[in-house]
C-alpha cells in the first residue's frame, strides 16, 4: 500500500506538470466587455503553439476596421521556452445591445482548435473626454468629412449636386491611405459620379469659422425620381491620422502618434417637391430644366420613293436623358421608319447639358404637296416655377415626280359632255417618215447587235415586274415587317448601352436609362411611376408573359447593384443579350 501511494505522489509531482505544460491553449481576449456605439473594440486570438490555417469569425454586428494583425513572441527564460502567437482585429459596432463574437479556428500539429465565443454589450454613444493630450480626441476634433448638398428641397427631376469634402486642420496630418468603408447609396435617384482627374487637389478653406485644408473626394449629380423625403446613405472612411504628442525625440522634435479614425459624412435627407398639376400641358413628358426646341427637314423637294430626314431636337440644361421627345404625325402618303436617337450630353457639376434628337426617315409614295404638322414641346422651369411650351415651325414637302393619288371616278360637275368627233383627214398632214433618218441611216440598224439589244430590253420588263412583286410581298409581310421594326426598336433603345460595353459602370448606367425610356414609351408612365410594383402590374395587364416580367425586373435590379459592385465583361455581354430578348418579348405582347 505504501508503494502505491508513493507512485501516486511521484505522478502528481513529476508527470502531471509535464502533461499540463504541453497542453495547447487557444483563447480570445477583448479590450473591453462594454463599449459605446462610437467606440472601437480590439480582440486578440492567442495561442501558445504555432498554428496554421487561421479562420476568424464572421464578426456579425461589427465592422472590421483593421486586421488581422499578426504578432509572435518567442523567448527562453531559465531554460524554459515561452511562445505566443496572436491575431488581432479592430472592430466598430454597428448596433446597440448584446453582441456575441463567434468562435475562431486554428490548426496546430494536425489538430483543429476553436476559441470560446465572447459576449460584449454595446451602449449608446459615449462622450469622448475632451482631453487635449488624448490622441483619439484630437483626431476626432481636427478631421471632418462633410457632404455638401446644393439644394435640399428640389422639384421632381431637378438636378442637385452632392460634394464630399474631407477637412483637415493644421494641427494634424493625414496621408492618402484612407480606406472607404461604406459607399454612399442613392436609392430613388438617378445618379452620375463625375470623374476625378489626376491627384486630389488641396484647397484652403474654413470649417465652422476656423482655417482648414480640404480635398474634394467625390462629386455626384442626382436627379430625384420620387417625391417626399428621400435619404442619401453616408460615405464612411477609415482614415489614418498623425497627431502630434508632447513627447520629443532625441533631436528635440515632437513625436507623432498615428490614430485610425472612422469618420462619416452622415445621412442626408432631401425633401422632393412634386411638379404642380395646375396648368400642366397635355404634351408634358417630364422635362425639367431650361430648353430650346426645334424641328428640321433635310430637303423640301424630292421625287416619290426618294427619302428625306425629319429631325426633332431638344437642347439645353436639365434631365435630358429622362424624358421623351414629342412624337410627330406624318401624312399617310409617307412611309415612316423608326427614329434613330442621337444624344450629345455631358454631365457637369450643375447637371446635364447638351442635346437629344430623334431623326425619322420618310419616303413619300405619291407626288403632291404635303404640309407637316407643327410640334410643340413643354417643360417645367424650376426657377420660374411654371411650365413653358415652345412651338416649332411648320414644314412643307413638295413631291415633284411620282404616281398621283387615285382621283375620284366619273364627272362631278353635273354638266353634260358632248362626244368628241374625230375627222379621219384631220392628221393627214403629219409626216410618218423622218427625212433626216432617210438621209442619215443608222449603220447598225437591223443588225444582230440591234436585235440583241431589243431582246435584252424586252427581257428586262418581266424581270422588273418580278422585282416589284417581290418588293410588294416584302413590304406586305406584316410579320416580317413587325420583326424588322422590333429590331430597329431594340437597336434604338440599346444603342447607348452597346457603345459602353467596354466600360461596365457606364454600360449599366446607360442600360438602366434605356430600360426606363423603353418602359415609359410602352406603359405611358412618368419617371416617378417606374417602380417595380407598377411595372409588374402594368405588364401583367398587357398580357406580357410572367417569364418576361421576371427577367425584366431581374435585369433592372442587376443594373442597380452594378452601381456599387464591380462587373466583368462576361456579365456585361450576358446582360446586353438579356435586354435584347426582354425588349423583344415585351414588344410582341398583346396591347
């Protein structure tokens, strides 16, 4: 019995410490268990043996500001090895309340280990101590991100501009290594971000009455597409800021402390006014801005079966890409082709400028004089706060040669008409033979060459009738003609998107505009009515196939997502083909 007790004592004294010393530890440690919504949290995942294939948790409820930062400590003290490896993350809470940080995993010597989950509590934002020696406080007080909005109470479809400026005081300094955490989102706005050319330029200005330096990070032009209060989600940056401390280096210079701060431009609310219903013209299609309007024809005199071009043009400043041009009516004697659209638009800080036009190809079928009805164009002037209508001049087309329109049969005057009596000798004085031909005979007249030309000419007559019959069948084939019109319609609406296929961002912006213009033309809606619910309901009323509606809504959603997520050339090509098919399917639906 004594021997057994002795062995147990030896095991506790000598063997157990060796076993415990070899035990692997993998733990999670947080800098605090309770923090404010505006504070940051540090979490360290530590292990006492080297491991591989580290898998962090998803950090749900937090935004990862930095990490993983890896550090290793390896030391020998009195012949005993001490090893530590740490993965560190810096987190910012996204919501209040209790949040659980899940388990991390690591592989050590072929075994998989997991840390224990950690619970933290996030409270309301806490007041940062106003300590002039605190680097965090100095950084937050000397760097500001501001979203300047040109107008917070615009009309529907009136241009506004959002300029994002980063203000930095002379007390701190930053580098260009800031990181964008959240991009601004413009739901219910048509938006275009202007390109920043070259390096950011530093300006001198004031912020809250004090001298600051600032840079313009981004400029975006917006056109609100709905009325009421619309929100602009903020731009959020993680910015490294160098703050001067009270410590000095060996040479007496002040040392700096680098602080990473998360700064936001803040959510902005835009209160959009509806366009007035009073005195709204019947031909108003949603144009808002300041415009000129005219029509023109390429020629005023021509023969039947020749073509001319009729152009409808609007130029000026405003939502040029977001309304329809007036649709002219032409005489029945004209064959009219689908118009080709030509946009010459540039977007500046105050909105879109340029011109949009539609060019119709007209082919008159009969001779005569045809007046072309004048057109009018109405728009809303946000400065004058009233509607303005402009009229284009009249045009007259004179078709000189060609078949006449069918005349009324019979006598319409009511007077009797005496029959005409022709005297047999009345035309006997006319010579039936040519004296010149008798004196100057044609050398090849009556030869084989002469008869070959005569036969060839006679053979051309049935060929001409055959070609004419084929052409009439071609023009009379309503199905084929409808197919040609659909192809022209697709080319018309997707021409801008097709030209931007090498630039995914510009392509999806153009594709979204094309789909909106097509739907406005098909559904007779203003831009404000183009919600997905309205589109689905109206398409169903037109007996459009459910598959086409689903594909259209999916295509619009992909265009919206493409504003914030990069797309590949394969995505662009697939979505362009999808748009062609969807427009064709909708255009063939019963009206």
